[in-house]
C-alpha cells in the first residue's frame, strides 16, 4: 500500500491498531498512543524488553508532538485568516494578485494539516485541538498588530512558515511511529515550499540554506 | 528419453542435503518465530516493517543469485540455511543494511543532480541567460554537492561503503532529456523532475529509516530539495507564461506576478511519495 495522503496514513494506523488513543497522563490533550505494538521498531531493534512501559513513554512523546503540531497549525490558519480579513478591509494597501492567491492557498494547506493531526487524534478518542499554541499565539498576535502592509504580512508569514518547518524537522527523530514521522515530514516539505515562495516575493533568495535548520523550531511550553 | 543414473543420484543427494539443511534451519528458527508470534500477538500489521523485510529479502536473494528465477544460483541453497539463520538472528544488522542502502541511493541522486546542473551551466542559454536562473543553477549545484558529501559521510559512519556513482535508474532519464535541452524551460523541467524525485525519495526514506541521526539529516536535506523544486515550478510557470523578466530578485516584481504564481509551486497540501526512488536503485551490490 502506498501511503500518500493523511487519509491513507490514518487508515493504515487504524487498520493495524497501532495508532491508539487514550488517557495516558497528558491532561487536557488528545493522547496519541502511536507507538503501541509493532510500530515500536526502535524499541524492538534495540532489544529492549521494557514492554508496555516503554510503549507508553514513546506514545506520550508522539502524542505531545501531535498536539503541539495541531496547535501550531491553528495558529497558522488564524494568522492567514487575519491577513486575509485585513487585506479585504483595505488595511494592507494594494494586494498583488499573487500574494492574495498565496494567502488563500497557504491557509487552506494549513487547515488540511490541522485536519490531518486532529483526524488522527479524534479517531483514537482524543479531543481535537482548536486553540492556537498558547506560547506562540501572543507573540504572533503582537507582531500581527504591527503589520501595516503586504510586505509586513509576508514577512510575518515567512517567519511562521520557517518556525513550522523547523519545528517539524526538529521533531522527526523523536517521533517513534514511522507513519506519524512521515506525516510530519510531508508537512515540513510543504511549509518549506511556502517559505521559498515568500522569500521570492520579498526579493530574497528562495533557498538560503544548504541544510534546513532547526534553530527556529518552537518547543512546547 | 534416457535417464543418467549417476546424474540422477547426484541430484537426489543434493536434494536430500537441501532437505536436511531446511529441517535444521526450521528447527533453529522455530523458537525465535514462536517468540515473535507471542510478542506480536494481536498487535496488527506494520506496513513499514513489511517493506523493510521484503527489501532485505530481495537483496539477500539477489546476493545469492536467486533473483529472477536464476536456476543456476540454486546450487547455493546448501549455504542458504546458514545465511537465513544469521539474518534472523541479527535483525538489527538487516535494518542497518537498509539504512545504508538508503544513504547510498541518496548519494547517487546527489551525484546525478550535481552532474546535471554542471551540464546545464555549460549550455549557452543558461551560462549567458537570466542571471537569477544562472545563479540558482550554480548555488543549487553546490548545495547538492554538500548533500552528497553529507550522505556519503553518514554512509561510512554507519559502516557502509560510500556510493560515488550516479543513480542508475535516473541516469537514463537525464541522458534521454539532454538532446531536448534547447532552452531554459527544458532545463528547468528536467531539474524540477530530479528535485521532486529527491524530495519524495527522502520523504519516503524518513518513514523507513531506523537511525535517528540519519532521519534528521534526511529531513534537513529534504527541506532544501523541496524548496529547489518549488522555485523551479515557479520559474517554469513564468517561462511558460512568457514572463521571464519576472524571474528576478527585485522588490517591484511581487506586484507584477500573475495570480497563479502564488499557488503554482505547491499544488498539494501534503508532499506525495509517488516519485520516490527505491532504496535499491542506488545501493552498492
């Protein structure tokens, strides 16, 4: 089976009972027990015999990533929506057609990313994440309040996309469930694409780094 | 038809040897299989693990000369039992082998990318054409060379042999395209193909790798190749739209870009993997 879409991923996870959800100590969040069972290849390969305790520890880590990622995606969707509303209200001055298209496209992508994470979480019985990341939200809100034109909006969008891409990259090695890891990488790729085009719009070289960096990665509070 | 009794006796003896060896293998492996069964009972199917197993199995068969129905290779069956036992007894080694194959294939894609950009830079309409396109080709070639070096170093770090040859599957793609490289659009199309293959290969690999350090390296390179691909898609669109003057790093350009330029670089919300190269395509035999 080729796994190319979030639906495929979710289906694969549900089918093999490897993507279970439940209360495992993370209060207030949908808990993703992603590495349960045969998914926990790292543990198996290392000859670890810790059993359920290790599985739960891995699952807690994956759950935290899923929840945090969903919070980031809510923030991205809200920010793009805010930019769209401001542009529609004429608060950003003249909006070039390509920038308008970019905003609606990127917002749609982030909504799909959010839906993917929440789809996985709710299928396991967890609660969908609907609030933006509590740490980043006030920071972005403050910056958004200072945006006066399209250039400023594009700069803020670039910052968000780079934070998102770096966060996913930073999280990859720690995600035990390989399908979840691939989903995160798939989203990282799209966010990096968004950043490249924003660089171009801002008259900057679109691929500034030889290796994608993690220094802008956000971390859960 | 006559029967050569002596030859028949040899065949029968060989058959008995194979049977005996098979019984020994089964007896040796059975307790381990029982352990695995108990461990995995009720835990469902792991697609990635099946892929890894099949990959390792194909490679083993190829190594033994048994792939593609190679009858002559069946003479090696006597030694197969020992190899299978060893393979099953050391699953970590088998997993590590796939990680090395992945890195070798990644290296082979980077070698091919460097060679392709180098060839493109020799074409008069790139060398003397749009400055941004030329700068992009030069910078991207250097970035791919650094990716190659990183993948090769990681291959050796994991105990493998570094791959220095271009990817065997995609060399014909590049060679086949070369006669048609008559303008910048054709070059951008070929480059985009290679960047997309690299991006999707590394994405697929991220879901297959065991070594976490390699996962981060692969994600880091993928994050750059995907930006190459996005840029090339935008460049292609502007060339096809007859607006090469908009391929410029100039603050005035944004206002002139057509609406489609805001979406053409990323047609999907999730990067697919349908164009990913199989880890065997660049692996050293």
